[in-house]
């Protein structure tokens, strides 16, 4: 199967309400261009330098999403162009994004990453930390940040019941917040192995890499 065929097949299987982020990390620009020519305009990367290099080389109507863990000192390299940062998990990082967005006269959309997996290694906030950060955001009135929703990654396991439980947990937190903040519209959950389940559990944005571009080394 070609990248184009993979992409079109996945796209046709997604409900209209679900946005597809094509996760192109580690893949060459020629692969991304194949997806671009098949109509894809949203790409996700997990390293800021790699994303900036690809941004330079590719058409300017692409939306670039940062889906990886973000180091504060690197925010400045993506602030001029990034359209959504999925993995925001601290106030310190929000402050830096706000500062760099302001320098670039932009408002940058962000998702707060919630820890839903069993693994300790996955980044993210728990519910109490989330509430605390949202409170701070309201007090500090960050003018150059727009918090659009939440992101989460399920445990890497074959156990569908467990993955489902984790996705539903995130959806519950999202729904609770949405009743108070109507600007929260995006729930980013689901990857190649679990996106169908994620959609069943209420995802509005899926991040799919290997099912489009093939496996990574
Ligand atoms: C790599 C990555 C993905 C895509 O993973 P696939 O299994 O290749 O679809 C999605 N989300 C995040 C945060 C990633 O780092």
C-alpha cells in the first residue's frame, strides 16, 4: 500500500467530526509530500528541530502540530509557525509559550496533556494538577495562549478493556471541564493501534503515524 492509499483509506473511515493528524516523525520530506499531494494538511512531529526543518522545506498551508514532550528552552524555535501544541504539562511551559507567542504576535493553541496510562514514563498531569493549572491560567490571563482541550496516551498494551477504561477516563475529565469552558473543543486521543477505540470513546482528534507512513526504525 502507498502512503496515499493508506491515508485515503483512513480518512474515509473517520467520522467527519474527527480531525486526522498525520504523524510524520522520522519520515523524509518526500513521504510527507506524498501525503500532502493526497490532500493532507495537518502533520504531527515530536521533535521541534525536525518540525522546523520540515516547515522550512514544505508548502506554507500546512498546520504543524507538536505532539511530543516540549522542552521550555526550545519553544522559541516553533513559536513563529506551530499551530497546536498537544503535550503541555506544566505552568512553566505555558508561561514560555505565552511569552514566545507574544514576541511573534501570535496566539498559540495548546492542549493540556493528561496522564491516563499505567506507565510512569508517559508525561502528563493528573486531574488535580489540571484543575490547578486551569485556575492559574485564568488568574494570569495569558493573552497569547488558547487552551483548546486535552490530550492523552493510553497504556501500550494489547488489553482493549484497559485502553478503553483509560480513554473513557480522559473523556470524563474532558466533559466535566467542557461544561465550564465552552472553548474546550478538542480531545486528542488515539494512535495507529487504538484510534478506532478512541473514536468510540469520544476522541475528536487522532494522531496516526505508522498506519499511514509505515513503521519507524
Ligand atoms: C508517534 C506518536 C503517535 C503516532 O504513533 P503511531 O503508532 O505510529 O500511529 C501519536 N502520538 C504521539 C504522542 C506520538 O509520539
